[in-house]
């Protein structure tokens, strides 16, 4: 087993409904530790840069508009197999397909406003963590 870190974002639909604590409880109850956390308002350029991998998808402009529609909470989660474990805690992208008990099943409003982001691979996690945090910000 390897201790990993992954980048999580609590999205604007969730911060607007004051769900940060309930979502953080899901991570902590599943054994992930929040080792860095920042609440920020992304600019359009920052959201476009973060989601650059999706720039050719038809939903890109709507996704960027949504991600800057309110504050987000960027966080680093640490634990055994944190990348995959967080994807399990989050549930499927489309909340209608998400397993019961997952964050998206319980809280997401739609396939776009789906409450959380999580890195999808260790390489992506390292790159996404460095987008939001310096090494000195992460305290295990
Ligand atoms: P995330 O990257 O946010 O953790 P994900 O990996 O489950 O989510 P991706 O395929 O990477 O899903 O899509 C990134 C985000 O783009 C989704 O979380 C969602 O907000 C939005 N999105 C994905 N597919 C659609 C779609 N068909 N229509 C609208 N928005 C979408
Ligand atoms: Mg993704």
C-alpha cells in the first residue's frame, strides 16, 4: 500500500449550499486526511488553465463559467491509494449514475454542478496539487 496525495476541489454548487463541512466529513470518515485547504475565487483564466485538458470538449465554456460562479475550496487529501479512494468517495461524474452514499449521489445537482473534482491519476494529482499549493502549504 502506498500513501498518496490527490487534489480535490469542492465546487461552487456545494460552497453556495454551505456543504464544505459535510463533504469534508465524507473524506475524513473514509480515512483521507485533509493536509491542505484554501477557499478561493478562481478567475476565468485560472479556471481555463486548470481545465485545459477539456478545452476541446463541447461543455468547456459552460464548465469554466460554472467554476467561476462562486468560491471553490481546493484541498490536498492524503491517505492509502488516495487518488482512487477519492474517486470512489466522489462517485460517478453524472449523479444519476453515482453509487448510493457517494458525495455526488447525495449532493450533486447535475452532471456539471457535481459538487467535487478529484484528480484521476497520480501524475495528474501531482500537477494539479502544484497548481494550487506550494510544498510549504501542505502539512501532514
Ligand atoms: P472532475 O474532473 O471534475 O473530477 P470527472 O473526472 O468525473 O470530474 P470529467 O470527464 O473529467 O469528469 O469532466 C470534468 C467536469 O466537466 C465534470 O466534473 C463536470 O463538472 C463537467 N462535465 C463532464 N461531462 C459533462 C457533460 N456531458 N456536460 C456538462 N458538464 C460535464
Ligand atoms: Mg476529471
